[in-house]
């Protein structure tokens, strides 16, 4: 199954080599481009079906993901869970604030209170972003049963201890990332990609 999903991402052109800036601000030599496969509803449906199958025995009430890229993952996973289990499973999402937090707006907090929640996300490098979604769900009184990821870029360090909830990744794909003072010369020699990730913001903030 893992190789199946990995091959799907490769075939969709979603795994790229170069010099990128991730959500965490770290420098990456490999990038998982969700925009290469998210527009294809057949691929999204299939991958979310895999996530749903992994959680079919967890009695999930609600699926939550961080907006915006996680919205279709939440929708399709909840759809397939409902279909597989015969139980009505809701699909919700958190939204980013100006303080860089993730919050449950639109009275969604009331829909997760006391519920069994599955959190889904496409790709994690440090886990910082999805951790904020987990904090929002817990603050609203949701009981997180599992975090299911499509790709874990750092399975050695991003683990259950990172989030305080059970974690399962469809693909463990270790990819090196570097802090500002750690970037190797060979990566510095590659121009930062301004089209994907946070390269444009990084270049602007550094006057390039």
C-alpha cells in the first residue's frame, strides 16, 4: 500500500528535486508538491480511501484537517468513512489566523466537542502546522483517535511523541531539511524555487 501511494505521487509529478523553502522556513532539497495531484479528484479520492480504510475500525465521528490544502482530504476521507462504515462522518477544517495559529471557526468547535476525531494532513516536515490543528481540536474538547498523514518527511523525529496522539503515515519518505545556518554549499548553489513552497516569501524577505 505504501509503495502504491508513493508511486501515485511520483507518477503525478508531485515529488521534485531542487532548492525549496518549506512551511517551517527550512531549506529542502526535495519537495512534495500537493498541487500536482490535488486537482485530480480521482487520485484524491483513492488516497483518501486508503486513509479511510486505515481508520474504519476507529469509530470516527469527525475528520479535521488544516485549511486550505487539507480541506479536500478531510472531505474525501469523511465521505469514504461514511460509505465504508455506514455512519455519518463529518468533515471540518481549521483556519490560519494572523497570529499563525489554527482555529475552528464557523462554530465547528461545537461539532468536535466530545467527538472521536481523525486529523488528516498531506505532508509534514517538522509537524509544526498540523500540531496547531491538533491543539485546536483538543481545546474544543475533541478526542483525537489518530493523525493520518500521506507523507512523513522525517519519520525518525516526527513521531507520536511530537503530537501526543497516535500517528500513521501512508508513506515514510525521509528527506533532509536544513536550518538557515546549516544549508550545504551544494544546495546553496541551486537557486531557490520561487514558484513552490515559501520560496517567494523567503526571497522577498531577504531582499532578493
